C-alpha cells in the first residue's frame, strides 16, 4: 500500500499509517521461505516432527518471515518519500501453518529534528482471531511538507540518533 506525496505534516497521531493482509499462510509458503533463507529446522516443514517431537501445535511460521512482513508494512506505509529507520519488536506467540495473518501500523508519536520529521508507529502482526503474535514500534523518517527529501542513504545526526522508542520496548 505505498503512498505517494506523503509527508510528516500529513500524518496525525492516532492515524493508521498502513495495513497489510498476507492471508492464509500454508505449509508451501513456509517451506519456500525456509528454502530461501536456508533455515532447515524441521519445525518449519515437518508436521510429524513439529507436533510429535517438539510438541508444537503445528508447523511454525518463521520468525524471519514475520520480521519481513513488518518491514514491508512500514516501508510501504511511509511511501516513496519515507525511510524506515529503526524497528524493535517482540515475538509474543507462535503463528502456525494455516493461520491468516495481517499487520497494522498506527502513528503514536511525531518529532521534528533538524530538517526532517520522525514518525513513531506501533506495529503488530495479528492472526485470524485478532490475537497479536508480534508487536513493537518502528521509527520512520519523512520530509517536512515541501522541504528537503530524506537523504539517501539516511545518516542520522547525533540529535536524531538520540530519539528513543516508547517505554516498554
């Protein structure tokens, strides 16, 4: 859901920055991801091993895949003008094969530091029962109105580096 012409000034605290619906994640999806990242742990593809040996409810969705979804969520939400700068999250519960997953990002804080706007968003990955399995915060950098573009690559100043995640993260 990439936006165009998004700027710091167009976002309000409490606004939903982005949503991302990944749908039902099958064992085929999990196996393809595992192959791409060369994660051959049997809990990601062997149902009998996952449930019998490790006593898991089913084959597990990879944590690295969940991380990728959160990065995609915020990157797309910030649009072409924005830069995903920092992200911090926790895995709160397992996601298993055949869960339907979606992600949300909501604006919780804004700061102007130098000539750029910094937006903090809460991020969450949810299953079909609206249970949050992965949650945290991300900080994105956006231009101020018609101001300078976010430089590429983004190299934060000391004052910008001092920006922290909300308490509890």
